């Protein structure tokens, strides 16, 4: 039987998870590093000496492929000893069933289930069970009370004015340090939520005191396009690699790394949610063009949307993020954000 490292070197992380090529519970020690496949799509890598603890999750949404491609590359480089690891690292491939089915989710949006009770999630099918598993795995990983970073990698449904940006849960411990790291990762912007939510990064921050962020990288695309587009995100990839290799050499600002790989010299922008708009009527209609990218600036006083016979007007400096008219009633249809 092949060991963990041989399978991952031969088939890669994504294919090993999707094809169920690794056996849950298998472990291996290579040199001074211990690998453990603790659940489907959950791999812990523990060097004998480490300086920080990091969780990197991908595929919470099954159609967000680019982060999977980037993580596959990092793991291949690590296993081939091209990059080093100074972190105790937990890799999570969150929803392999949705990726296999080529869909965002099978029954329920996984990123809406992390505020539920275990009993509630048990009634919510495949994603409910998966949310319970991931909450248990994360509670175990953070149980020694050392600080843990959680980077939940996604891709946005529509284009964005920033090619990478982070959504920070509200009530995050040490938010300042998380913002600094968002800048060090070369992200274009941060967006701080205004209230508790039900996402994986909210759960990690609010319930387990992790330094957590949801990072949006590019747009939803096919596997073929994601493999072609990965080079455009090389700056982020290199910075993430540095973060895992050595916090000491991690660049202190977004402009301090060498130039040939840097895609952005603009300072990071920080936003906060000013209003969250829920869909309350089936006739919800946006006034801005349907192709408007995330973070598009609205003109103060301009109509933003109509629903139930009422018109909502833009306040000064408001921008749109994650507009989606096709959500169920009661769900979030739009975030309005302002610079902070
Ligand atoms: Zn997503």
C-alpha cells in the first residue's frame, strides 16, 4: 500500500481527496515531519519544530477552483522540498462532494452552517454533517490555546476591482495584526463584517479565537481556466509560501518584496460593511448594471435597488459587494461598504 507522501506526490492533493485515495486515520513520519490524514480532505502536517499554526481551507464552495490549484502547487513544491514549512499546518478540502458534482453545494451552502448547533446540522444532509466534522477538527487543532491563523480561500462569483481581498469576521481578536497580514499577503483590500455570520472564518474567529480571514482570489472559473490563470496570482502564492516558510522573512509591507513578482504597488484599502441588504420580495431589482464589479462606487443619492415598492438610495462613498438577486427570500442579496 502506498504511503501518504507517495500518493500525494503521484496524484496531487485535489485528486487524492476527490478520488478518496488516502485512508482516513493513516499517518506517516518523514524525517522530522509528521503527516496525518485525520478525515476525508483533512491533512495535518506537523514539523518537529514550528513557529506558528495555520489552517488553509479551500473548496468550501465546490465551484471555486483557483484556490485548489494554488494549494495543489504549494503542496507539490513542499513535498519536492522546493519550499519549506515552519508552521504546524492543517489543510482542509472542505466540500469534495460538491467539487465532484461540479456544483457550488450539494444540498446546502456550507458557508452558512457554521453558526448552527450540531443537532441542527445533523438534519441538513451532506453539508450539515461536513460542517459538524470541520468544526470538530478545528476545535481539536486549536485546543492547545496557541494562536492559530485560518485562511479560508475562495473565488468571487463576479469580477472585483481588487483581484484579491479579504473578508474579516466581526469581533475578531487582534484585528490589527490580521489587517497587517492581509497587507503582507499583498491583498488589495479588507472588508470587515458588521455583525456575526455563519461562515467558517467567523466560526474560527468567534468560537476558537483564531486570526481568521476569508480570502477571495479571482473569480469562479473552470479547472482548465484556473490552471492557466494561476500564474496571475503568483505574487499571492509567493507571499503565502513565505508566510508558511518563515514569519521572520515574511515581507513587512505590500511593497517591500522584489519587484518582478509584485502585481500591485497600491496600498491596501480597508472597508467596513455599512448596510447589509436582504432579499425580502421576489421583485428585487438592482439599478446598477448587472456586470458591475465588486467594490464599484455608487453615486450618492442614486437609486441602488427596488423591492416591495420601495427604493433604496446610496449614501456617500458607498460601494457594492457580492450583489446577487438570485438568493432565497431572507438571504443576503447585497453588501454596501464604505472606506474606514
Ligand atoms: Zn466562496
